[in-house]
C-alpha cells in the first residue's frame, strides 16, 4: 500500500482508488464457470430444443436416429467443464415425450424420445451465437389431435 500511495502522491492523484480498479480488472474479466440450461420453444407442429449457453462452436456429433429416439453427442470448446446432473423436460400433448441432457465422460448427450407410436423427425440444427438450437418440424398439432 505504501508504494501505491507514493505513486499516487507523486502523480498528484492523492488516492489509489484508480490503481486498485486497474489491478482488480483482470479478475473481473476472467470468465465464470458457464452452465447449460435446457429449454423448449413450441409452436404449431414444431418444437425447438434450445441448449442455452452452448456457444457458437458447439456441434451435435455422432448422431443416432431411430424412429422413436434421436441422440447426439454435444462437443465444443465453449461447453461447460461438466454438466453435474442430467436435465430433462417432459412434453405434454406432443409427438415428443422427453428431451434430456446427460453428462458423459467425453461430452454431453442430447436425447430426444418420442411417445409410443410416434416418431422423432430428423432435426434441423442451428446456433444463434450463444445457444444451440435443435428444431423438430412436422409434429402433430396438439389442438388438431384433440378434436
């Protein structure tokens, strides 16, 4: 503190508040541990699975598509160091039954399951720069199915 005070006094500043802010800035810039969040957006005949916080360079690799399930291994430099616990969302009144993020040793699996008797359509995969978006189009409209 004595050197800080001497430098501030020599420069005529009279305080070292500015110097403390400059010294503290690198700690504030360091990125905190990022976390993933699984959310859904539903519109007529479409479900968008949004992996919030996945980043621009996240990829859906090693995709496996059967009629009732679609699985992809998510990988990328911006994924959090580890998803501590699985996240799952259950869907009501949809051809899709559930969407789940599962932590694995070599990445994170995104698993989408269809209801019994329904199929999972092949998804469209995109990114908005911050989130990975996996869109399933061509699903039965819940309102039409109930009439």
